[in-house]
């Protein structure tokens, strides 16, 4: 009797174990399937993506694209931030002599478009407003005054900076002294507006990384910095040609400018069959940028002639994201 009871109990226990085992197995398989269905999250790059409007200069100047469509196009191409180029709003602004009314209209339209498409106004690149490193003090001061309108515009647009050029003397010591004077005056005005004054390596002595770093050290103002560009390291060009005669080592230059960087420009021209820029090692460049703990915006600036501008912009963005995974 006791033996039969034991067998019945053992049999019941076996059924229980079997049932529990089946349940546990089903739960395990369910979790495995749920895990398999979940796509792995893509790691975000260490920087944010902005678009330099210069990448669209042919569309605007040759094809009649409205410069105020900048935000819409940048959104469609997958960018977060906008880097405006002042000269692409001419002749609208230049014909009005950059009057207060014309500048206010530029700000209002640009803000409306950026808000409409949910993008961030990052900075304005200023061109054609005079020479900040010229020997003539009166001319240099006039250039500072012309840039003040753009400081005000940047502040009204929620940008963090304007990019300026340091054109002027070609003699290194004169150029450094003039640059320090012009930048200090402009940065002093911009400080109360919470706007940074950034210098890009943009030809001439500004493309000498060591010299520009010396200027930054001498100015020594928190709101005066650099905008290293991966490709603008031509110091002098051959007579009557766009071909470079004297160039500066681009990797050395970016490394020298990164300690003062508050923005970065990813220049591109042509691409090989693997999607890499034929003249710039993007992995090497991004490693330099990352090694300086930079986490701000990197602006795509396509300047090539083989791909169309839209294709070139997208190819540059994809190259940046690919290279970011390797640093």
C-alpha cells in the first residue's frame, strides 16, 4: 500500500517536473526570440552633425535655389545644425548695404525656417566684410564695425559663433600683431552677446597652424577661438591659378588648432570607390579631433566637382559617420 502511494507521488512529481520544464523551456525560447527581434542600437558619434551652407553654393548661385530653403534641405539630408554663409544672401543684403532692416529680415526668415524644421542655428560664416589683419588701423577698425552687425545677427538667431577671416598683411609678425588687435576688439564687443569669434584656416597666413595658434594664445579670450578645417591649408597659390604653391601639413595644422576649437569643418572634394576622400584621411582627422575631447558640431563642407552637391553632401556625411566608428 505504501509502495503504491510512493509510486503515485513519484509519478505526480514527474509530471510536475515535466510541466515546469516545458514551461521554462518555452519562456527561454520566448526571451531568445524577443532578443533576436530587437535590432542592436547604433552607437552615436562623439560629435553632432551640421551642414555648412557653402556646400550648396552652386545650387544657390547657378541653379537659383532659394538660400532660405537651407533648413528644409539640411533636414531632409539628416543634419541637426545649420552653418550659414553670409555671402550667399547677396545681393539681397549687399544691395541694401546691410541695413538694419535687411539684417532683421534675414534673421527673421532664417529663424522661422530653422524652427519650422526643428534645426539648430550653429554659426554664421562671414565673408566680404573687410580685412581684420590689415596694416591700416582705420581700415581694420572699420572691418570690426562691419562685423558687429553679424555678431548681433548671430545672437538674435541663437548661434554660438561667427566665423571670420584674417586677411591682411603677408608678413608674419605684422599679420600676428594686426590679427590680435582686430580679434581682441571684435571679441570684446561679442562677449556681452555670448558670441564666439572663430578663425578658420582659410588661406594666407591663417593656414599656418602654428602662427594662428600663437595669435589665439596672445588674444587669450574665452570667446575667441578657431574653426579648424580639414582641407584649407594652402598658404599661397601659383600665379593666376587655383593650384597651391605652398601648403601646410593638414594633420599638423588641425592638431595645432584643436586646443582652441569651438567648431570643426569636414572639408571634402572627391571620393574613391570605397567612399573615402581621396585627399584627406578622415579616420586620422577624427582621431585628432576626438583626442582633444571635442564633442560639438562638425560641419559637412563638400567642395568637389565630380559629384553633384547633394550627392557630395550625403557622401561626406556617410564618410564622417563611418570614420567615427573607427576612432
